C-alpha cells in the first residue's frame, strides 16, 4: 500500500472536513455503498471520498443498504446533481443492472466496487476482491485450525443477491470436499449481518449440538456466531473463521475467539476505482486492461495479526 493510500485511509476513518477552493473544480463524484454501519462498507465509502477530494473533486457518500429501490433513487439523485462519475457497490447482481444503465444513459460513467453485476459493458470498471482465491485461502486456514481429528461443521452464507456469497461458498466447498473427515451438517443464510449470524448460529447449534467448526462468508456473521457460542458456553470447543479483515474480527483473533479472517483489500480497490474514474473523466480511458479486475485477499492469523496497522490494511 502506498503512503498516500495509508494517509488517506487514516484520515478517512476520522472526521474529514471538506476541502475548500479547488474541491469543486473537477465536479461531483457520488459514492454509493451498501451499509456504513458495517466497518467494511464504511471504509469503502470514506476511502473513495477521500481519494476524490485528493484529486480535486467534491464527493458525497450515500447508502442503499441492499435495497434496489433505494439504490435507484440514489442514482436519480446523482444524475440530478450532475455527477461526473459514480462509484457504486451494487445492491444486487441482477437488480442493479437497471440502475447502472440509467446512469450510463445519462452520460455518467459508473465504476463498481466490491460486488459485480451480471452484465458486462455497462460499467467502465468492476473492481472486486478475488473471492475465489480468498475463500480457498480461508478454507485451508480453517482446516489447519480444526486439526486432523475431523468433526462436524456449519456454514454461514451471505446475501444470496450478492455473487460474492456463492463464490465464497463454492471456494469453501472446493477445499473442504477434499477432507472427508469434516462433515458439513448445516448452512444458513445470514445476509452479511451480525444479528442474523447470531440468530442463525443459535438455530444451527440447536439442530447440531456436536459441531466443532463454523466457516463464515464474512466477519459480521462470524462475530454473531461467536456471540451465540459464548452465550451457550461452547466457544472453547468450536473453530470459527471469518472473511473481510474487519477491526472487530482482528480483535477477536487477538482474544483467541476467531481462528483467522481473510482480508479484502477494500482500501486499495476503493482508491483505485476513483483514480480510474479520474483517468476516464480526463482522457476517456480508465487506464486498466479490463473491465473486471480482481484484487487478491490476504490471510490474517494470530501469527501476523500485529501487522494490522489500520482498518483493512495488513503490512507485509
């Protein structure tokens, strides 16, 4: 990560005043994220906003919270406000296509971050974590944490409307199917949410009292599972793995409650999306070789957790 990225990230998670003077010179970049109550999406939005302001634009951040109707309204607002570009974390792989099309029809370039839509050629770029690579990385770490004795496990699945959820689940299955000593006895959708993760874990424990492992599609669901396991007095006998690299997950690793998390480089690709938008506004080209761009994930474990230097940043 560059010094500029780190500086912007540290500024982004604090209170950031709007830049004066030249901030308006290049126009408005609208940033639309999912739910900033989740630290991952908060960081995504704030890094994008800080990068835009570094480049001389004004920027605002709005949230659709997974609702395509809200997303459509926010796109309308971005059009009305004459945005020069939109940075969007789409609400739905299929359902967001229309919103992106609407912006494109209005002459506004759209740059997708974190999640994809199921249509190419609309967005100027789609920048996402390499979810298949990250899932394989996490599943292997989970196997190592579980040990050689095997056991029963359950999976917490993210939002079905997000392609990332299925990609991660498929990645887990590809690795874990090679270890017949581990038996998957349950799976529940928890929609990336900590409260739903807690509730799903309660149901899964009741149906499967002998589980020794939980593999989760993201950190928030994993943290909810940890809360449920702690409440039931069962956490000491269960390995829990996450995905995102959130600050709370890092604290759980330090506390010995979570075995690992897979860090998504959200700070990197959020900055890069804005830089590609800037390139496109000024030259008509993003500067990237392809529309879809994958950013490899990193593994955080007790061995390297002290190298976590800022939200979603691991020094190497």
